[in-house]
C-alpha cells in the first residue's frame, strides 16, 4: 500500500538540501525523540538531554544567517518544523521559541555586540532563551501590557510579570517586552538577575513535554546595552510571532500526518466483526476526509513557504495558514483518537497526545479567533478588536 | 592521514524494491541513497581523522547512472570529497568487476587506509571489500568493531562470535567495518549546505584504463540464474504455561545454542 500522506507529492518540489534537512530531522525525531516522548509527556518534562544533538544539527536559529546559525532556507525551516511537530508540539515549540522568538529578535533588532555575544551560544544550545510578552491579564491584547521599564540614567528598571512562557524556569536569558515612556521596548534579561524570579506552571493537560512557566520582575535592573536598539514598537514582538507562527503552520501538518498514519496503521491491523476496521465505509470516509484536510493544510504551508522565500508573505497570510492548519491538526487528532477506540487514550499512541497539545498550539501565538479577526480586518478593512 | 571510504548508493530500502526480470538485478532507476551499512565506515573514518588531529576522508563509489544523492549524505557528514565511477557500461557488473573498478579508482587516491562496510544492504555478497584489497595487493582485516592507527600499523578489534580478536597489519590496508559499532552522526545543516560545494570527481572507465568488456553484464563471471521467493515464516510454537514454561523456554534456547 503506497504512502499517500504527501498526496500531491509536494515534497518533490523541495531542493536537494531541503530534502536532506527534512530527512535528517525526521530520522532524529524517530530514532532519538520518539522513544522518550511518552515518558516526558507523562512526567511533564522536556528531554533536555537532546539539546546538544538538536544544536549540533543546526536546528536552533536555523533560518538565520551568520553568528553560528545554519542559514537554511525558509522552506527548510518549515519542513524541519513539520518533522519536529510530527514528533510532538513540545519539541517544535522548543526549537521555535529558541530560534524564532529569542534568537530572531536579537538577530533582527539587536546591536552588533548583542548578536556576537548571544547568538553563537544560543545556536549551540548553551544558552536557552524564553520570550516574555504574554501576561497574566493580557494575552490577545499585548499592547495593553502592564510590564513597565523605567529609564534611570544608562539603566532601566523593570517591573511586571509574564505568564504562559515556554522555557521559563529553564531559560538563561529572557527576551522581555515592556512598556516605557518612550513606547514598547525589548530587553535582554539574564534570568539570574537580582529581582527576577521564574516558576514552572504545574498541572497542564496540554503540551506536557514542554516546560511552561511564569516570571516576575521586581525592580530588575538592566543596562541600556541590554536593550534591543532597533525594537521601537509593538510591531517588533509581533514580527517575532510571525516567524514562529510560520513554523506552526508547517508543524500542524506534521501533527495531522502523524495522527492519520497512526489511525491508518491501527485500523488496517485491527479486525472487528471479522474484517479490518479500515474496511468499513464509515472509516474509509473518515480517512478520505482526513487526507483531504491534511493535503489542504500542506498546500497552505508549502504556498506560505514560497511566499516567504520570495519575501512577499504578509502577516495575514500567516494568520490564515496558522489558523487553518491548527484546526485541521486538532480535528485530525481527535478523529484519529476515536478511530483507535479505547487504545487511543493510551500514551502508546500519539493522536490523543497530539490532540491535547493542539489545544495549546491553537491558543498560543494568536488564538484561532484572533487570527480570524486579523483576516476579518483584511477582508473588511475594519479592525474588530480595537 | 588519508582515509578512503567505499560507499554504495542503493535504492531506498523503505520503498518496495523491484527486480528486473531480464537480469534478476534490483532496479535502480529511482533516487539512490547512502547504504546505511556504509554510514558506519564513514563515521569510523571521520572519528579516526578527528582523533589523529588532521587528515582527509574521501569517498569512492560506483554507479551506472551518475547518481550522487547518497554521496552528498556522506559529504554532509563531513567527508571532504568523492570519486564517482560512472559509466553506462558498468550496468550488470558483478562483485569482482566492482572490486576491480573501485580498486582502480582507489589506487589513484593513495590512501593510508581504506574502509568499507562488511556488506551492502541490497546485494549482500559481502565479498567486494576483500576483493578490492586483493586487487590493490594490500592486507585486509574484516569485521572491525574498533580501529586504531599507531605508527605505520592499523590495529583492529575484529568481531568474532565469541568476542573479538586483536589483529594488526601495516598500512596501507583495507578494513571492513561491522554495522552498528559506531553511531553515525546526523549531518549538520551547515554540512548539508556545504556538501553541495564539495568536489565529486566523476570518472568513466577509460579514465581508469579499464576495458569496458571486462566489466558490466558481459564481463561478469557471476550470474543470477534464478530468483525465488523466500519461504514464508512458519508460525512459532506456543508454550502454554503449566508452571514449567520457563524450563521449556530454557531448553529451547539451549537447542539454539544461544545460552
């Protein structure tokens, strides 16, 4: 039986290097990550022991040029995210947060000294970053953030708290976004700074193989040299989110593919009423729908990749693909879970783990609703959220 | 230190393979990939050069159609360059012909050490490495699980059924590397992007001074006369546990001589 999961053979359009990067990441996920994921999901931990291998491959900041980064194409970054997330959203999140949310702002908005100081060590996985934008009381409206930075000579004094922060608690460096008298600014804050305290959020039902936390800043003093000089508006952190959302649009395709394959494999090998589950019409229609939706999602992701490579991608393009593909992923995961009966609730199979993860993935980096409203604004010219 | 690694590019074993009914050879029309059993030789060579503090790892391969996909994987792992012998006349070459061609290519490279996998994952003849050593008139050691270069000698732990033998011989020498004894590295993305720019020298038979009638299907002394399906695996014996199942299992393992 042929593997139809890349239904229109879109991967044949990838260049040789992109295919090799895809194969390398896919092999790493299957051989090194998959044997660990169920236990880490159960324990609520991320397999930090894999970070050196992740860094050696060049996954961290892979789409950035120079400063120890691999300088791979946007399409290569996309397919790498797809293969990582086919493993688990926690793994893709780790790579996205480090590369797109922490290294990208330094690369894009940082001074030359900041780039040279931080990026090589972050690419090598020696310094782990976290991205502090979301707050306990401000999720979808970051421009009303309560975190303040007050200039004091050549220093800044930071106060406030950030919540739902991937890698808070294990990060060495926080990229903190704060409101100031001069507008929104970004700061590089070492997590061992006086007055900085991070805590892990316990009891999550989603994205369990990923560390999520919160941090508080009580008169944290940061020198002016640790402010990102070229980040001068709320557009700066939003541009980082666009980078990460791009990866999610691909990652969600990986989730859908893994769930589809898991359900197909299960149903082909499980006889009920004397014949395989997959021989029943109701299940074949489900497979046809899953494959169609997954193909739609993949077409969106690959088209987005082409727009990014030609520098014609717009934030609303990314909103459509992130929103659509996350919805496809969670629906596929839930359908796949149901098609595996009681066995589907075990960590032995991936779909329910993926379904739970997607609750977070369709919420963070812009909820499904917010991305709908970004599209609504583009369609009507009227912003519904202001 | 200069190490040459023999690598074979084979059809992806994950895809269903097909035999050409006229030759009984595997069809090789699709994309070829690096034989995984050769990735151990590549890794071993890279480690030897790294621990020697310098040197050069080159690849040598033979393919009838100029395929380089598998070579790029090994180049991405860190090999410096490759020689690919490619000639339409090579189609249907047997193990001895392959060894003659690879030996001719290797002799131009003057290596201190030649590494190869024990056997390929598509043909499984397991004879080519030793025939290359014979053609080059250099010593060979088979089934290496560990290799060290000391002075002008190569010291090898040679895997045996009971454990391993310590053997050594002077260089230049050929050593075949047992699959699974090292962990082949994941190519880095920088390595992948650099691999495209690494030199792959393509040679035909005339460049090697080999008469095309001595290789290929016509020059082959070996012929696959018939192919039959492998016997279907028989159902195993199920032992119901009446309290003595462990004894029956021990007896069974004893018969197999595994305990």
